[in-house]
C-alpha cells in the first residue's frame, strides 16, 4: 500500500524540518537539557516515521527499510497512535523557552503534525473505510 499524496507530503515536510537543523557535523558543546531532549526526540520521531512508512522513506532516499512495506493492520494502527501520543507527551515536556528560535518553530510544527496524525488515526480513521 502506497502512502497517500497528502501523507507523503506531510512526511517530506516533516523530514525536511527535522533534518534542517542538523547541518552541523557535530553536536555543539554546552547544549541545554531542553535542546538535548529536543534533538533526541526529533530524531526518534523521524526514525519512527521512516520505520512505519518504508516506501516514503525510500522516496526520501532512506534505504534502511527498502525490504519492507507499510503494515496496515489494526494492531499497527493502534501502535502508531500510541507512539504518536507518546511523542506528543515528550514534546509537551520540552520547554520551548529553552530552545533556539529555529528549534522553537520546529517544535511548534512537529506538535501540529503529531496532533494531525492523532486526528487522522483516532477520529477520521481512513483505514477503517478502505
């Protein structure tokens, strides 16, 4: 099952935002605990997205999951919903005032993407109709 164009667009946008601040070759010294938590979380969210959407990952040039396809089972949807809610809780625990301005914007964007994912998985439920 190929991801919908909307989901692929969101994934691409998500990937660009989360990797955009990773242009420096090494982590700068002296990161605050909020910055460290944000960088770990953004990496975890992106890796989770790639793992759950292997064809989108391949389209984006990530070939780690080339041997897989999306799992559209009810258990996979429930697991994705649970993981997304967990990511939202982790985002909420990060105080944006402790982040650089660009990371504050990324945090806000990621919050909205995760909330949209919860809406899609738990309220709209396109997987239940298709």
